[in-house]
């Protein structure tokens, strides 16, 4: 039986996100991090708007999709304490 060997470059392709999308994601992520602690609707709206803009610019930007899920989770299930 012949063995198949893959190098790291073949198993984890490098992808650079669009700069504008990533910058928009970073700004949205800042608001997303503030939202659970402050419960401020303005942080939620800002995060949602910026993160949705980031995925519109680069639909493959997984970090932005994940952050959208996190803010929705925190909106529906606020942290206790």
C-alpha cells in the first residue's frame, strides 16, 4: 500500500483576508467584546453592523462569522453575575 504524505503547506492553505474586510472586522470585534459587559444596545448594533459589513466584503472571513455568532449568543443569553 502506498502512503500519501502531505506537507504543511498542502494541508493548511494560507489565505490573506481583504484588508478592508479585516479592518472592519477588528472594529466590529471591539464593540462585540464590549457588549456582554455593558449590555449597551449601541455596542450590539455597532458590532452587528460592522461584522455584517466585514462578511459582505469577504464572505470567507471566518473570524467575522464567528464574532456574529458570539454577539447573537450574548444577546439571547446574557452573562450572569
